[in-house]
């Protein structure tokens, strides 16, 4: 089962990036090409019912499997980045993180208005980053049809926020209760 394979590779880093945080390190997964392929194929299976025009990935971990999934589905990949990292005209918004705040940006010409978007990040915590990214996508006239994650930390209520408050489908491969 893919969940068990992912869980066996995830490494907990205590007090990173600050005291009290248990960081879920997915870099061991990246050393396992066969597992990476399985993960992408599992995402392909789980999003097959969606009609999407593009995949938006959130910096930085959302780029890893988001880009692989976009490539596998032959869909454009659009990055959402931290402030000051995009070279072209962009719009921005502030998001609350479990350990602070950040400003996120997306290019103004990222996709045509009316595009159906799959929003991807490799880890879901409080949902603050996802909420901000949904806001950016909607400002550009896009429609987030679902959100996908490698891991969800359900005890931080991000999944609940996506499903109940944002009313978006939430696709997750590994959940921590």
C-alpha cells in the first residue's frame, strides 16, 4: 500500500524550523525513484476523474510532485512562489503559516480566466498557504477544482478547512491524525 511506503520513508525532524514543530522531511522519498514513480501514478489515478487545465504548485515542496504530476498528465505547471521570486508581473497575498506569515505570488498571466486548476502542495498543515493560493487563483479568474497533497497533518485542521470552508475536494496519500 502506498501509504505505508510513504510513511516508512518520512523522517521527523524535531524543533525545525523552530521549537515545538515536528517537521515531516520527505527528502528520503526523493532518493527512491521507484517510490516517486508510484506516488505520481497514485496521484494520476486519484485525479483521473477531474477535468483540469493546469496544476498549480506551491513553493517549495509543492514543486516536487506537482511538476512530476503535471508532466505525467501533460498539463501546464504553474508555480506559486514566495514574494520577490517571480521575474514577471505578479499578484500577491499574505498567508498565515503554522509558524509565522508569508507573502505568496503568482504571475498575472499564469493561466487563462476560467481555467480549472488542481492545486498541489506536498504537505498540508493549517491550510493557510492553500487558502492564500486559492485566493490568488480566484483573483486571476481560475477555479480550483481540487487540492492534492502527499501528506496531511489532520490534527492541524487544514484538511477540514479545505473540505468544509473552501468546499474543495482534498486528495491525500498519507494522513497523520
